[in-house]
C-alpha cells in the first residue's frame, strides 16, 4: 500500500529568504513530530531565476540538499561551488551558506534537515503523531 504524505502542489511563496532577493516556493513534507528519525524537516524548494537565498547558518541542524533541476552556485563559508542536477550538498551546523541561481532555469531542491547527536539528546522525546 502506498501512502501519499505530500506533493509539491500548492507550495508556499516566501519572499527574501534569509535576506536574499526574490521569492521562492517552499513545501514541507515531513517535520520531526511525524517520524522516529532525527529529521527536523524534509522539504521541496523551487528557487526561480533571479532569486537568491541569503547568507545564513543553522545552529541546531545540518542540511542536505539534493539538486533535482537547474543550476546554481552554493556558497559555504566563502567557498563557492557550482551545483546542478544530481548533486548532493552537505551543509554542516554553523556553516554560513547561501545560494544563487545560475542560468535560465529554476533550481529545484529536496532539502533534509537533520539533528546532530548532541542537539538530539537535548530535545524532548517524541514519537510520530497518529
């Protein structure tokens, strides 16, 4: 049996993410209260041409980005890397990062935020909601 948890239909438009420019489309599929795993979130993000995600860092989570479509430039602590379809990018906790779209195609990402062990052990116990 297949259970549909979410689709990328009807994402939320967010303007100026982390001080960046333009608006991106964001859809959260899973949050920590929905799983036993140390996942803070599993998300779909579409970053349109002309949009940039501003420089920021996360103090509680690490992020894993999987590029589904488009090309961009990811900046991690000042090191810029070109990214494209099939690339997997790890952003460790407290690493300053940003992303720009490069080219004439929107960038589509799957983003997984996970809790490192030292953060997870300080969070209250939880189990998925029924």
